[in-house]
């Protein structure tokens, strides 16, 4: 019987290092909080150069599973962490800017995620979590708040409610989706004709949303947050629906 040869997958050196570290994580041998050996020890183990090892570690740091501290102190070196929020937000923001997702896609994702998170928060939120959301709202309603600060507080308010829902994945995805359009929403806020009226309307809805969650009225909160998102975010959606053609796929507006 003739030998059936299969193509050999070609990988760059740092990809092989990544694969090896991933295998240790999947096997449960590396967990959040564990430290990797110093580069001078780890590179010979992998039989790779220290530059290839550093490249692999930089990739892991970018995707939010490793943090590297330079120096020689007790906190120096690379440590496995769980920090998906920033990594996913950065990834989605770049893909949105490149046109991988359209505004309509992001809008519908936000609606689905936040309907779920507000309804769940009404059932599961701890008072302390809602107090934190209340503190963010108090800062949003202060006189003189400018668009950039308002946009930051608005994002944190919605993410805090998602966090209080008790579903960590929903919280992470809500944060990532909201972060993906942060620059676009900021630009829209900066261009509103009546800044005081716009913030007053948005804050009135924020206040009612928080009251509904505190009262355990999840379905009402879900309906209101959908109206809230479609009311402002929805005004940014001036593209055709995806089924109307490829032009509806771009995030450039």
C-alpha cells in the first residue's frame, strides 16, 4: 500500500511557542495567577531565541491572558491573567473600523445583550453593584460634563449593569461591543445641536432604567433599554441592512 503523505503545516517559531503555552493552559497546568519562568530559563526549554519567545508573550499580552512586568522585583516577569474585556474591545473596535461589521450588526448585538443583562440584573443584582451604577449616574448629571467624560461614564454605566447581572460573559461582550463604537458615539455626542437637552433626555432614561432594575421589573427594564439604545445609537445607523448589499457591511460613516 502506498504511503499517503500529508502536507506539513508551516509555523513561525513564535507560533509554536504560543501553541505550547496554550496546551499547558488547556491541560490545566497553567492557571490564572501562575508565573512563567524567566525568559533566560524558558527560551532554552522551548529551544527558541529570546526574541521569538518575547513575540509569543506579546501576543498573549495583547489577547488579555498574560501581563508582563519588567524588572527584577517580586512582581517582575510574565504572569497568566484573565483580562478579556480590554482585549475583546480592542479587537472589535479594529474590525469595526476595517468594515468587518456594520453599524446595524453592532446595534442589534447591543440590543440583544443589554436586554438580557438588564432583565437579569433586575433578578440578581447586588445592592452594592447598583449603588456603583448610581454613582456613575450622579456624575453624568453634573452641570458642565463634557461629551468625552459623558461618553466614558455612559459606557461604564451600561457595563456595570451587565456586570451586576451575574453573567461574566454577557458583561465582557457588552463591554466589547460598546467599546467598538465608542469613538463613533463620542463624535455623535460632540455634534448634537442641543447638548443640554440631549444629556437630559439620556440621563432621564438612565435614571428610570436604574429604578426599574432596583424594583425587580426586568421586562420593563429590557424594553426601555432597547428603546434607549435604538433612540440614540439607532440614529447613527444610516447604512442599508446587510441583506441589502455589501455596502451595508462597512463601518465607515
